[in-house]
């Protein structure tokens, strides 16, 4: 998937979204999404990168538990055939829940 394809897919969730973070003081009211590519897990063949594979983190931030918002995002991911693992944590300093969807995507140019 390209960066543009991931952006388009996540826009289907209908939530404010940014890559990595929102600018200082510009964070919208929750719920909102942040996504990033924290690392890669490339496949090699003959000593070269044969297939580029990016780890993709999709972070859903809410100020209270919102299963309906999680379900809407998961429906988008399911519709696009995205396999994911899901974790959740309360961030006390931000007073927000972070629901993290971790996946890997094949990078296409």
C-alpha cells in the first residue's frame, strides 16, 4: 500500500487524522486518529530487499471508552483486508485512551 492509499483508507473512518502527531496546540477533540510507520520488516532474497514491508501503527485516541468508534474503524480495516492486532492503554498524563492497531503492509510505489 502507498501512503496515499493508507490515508484514503483511514479517511473512511470519518475521524480527524494526522501522520505521527498533530502540531502543538492543534490536536482536535477526541476521538481522533494518528498513524505512523515505526519500523520495517522487509523480506530479503539474494542479499537485497525483495519486498518492502512497513509496520503500520494506527492509534485511536478517545477520552472515554467508545466501542462504536472502534467498531467503525475495524470495519474499515476489515473491508480493506487488513489483519491487525489490537491493544489498549489509558494515558494518565493525557487523560486519553489509546487503542493501538498494529499491522504490516506491503509497500508499493
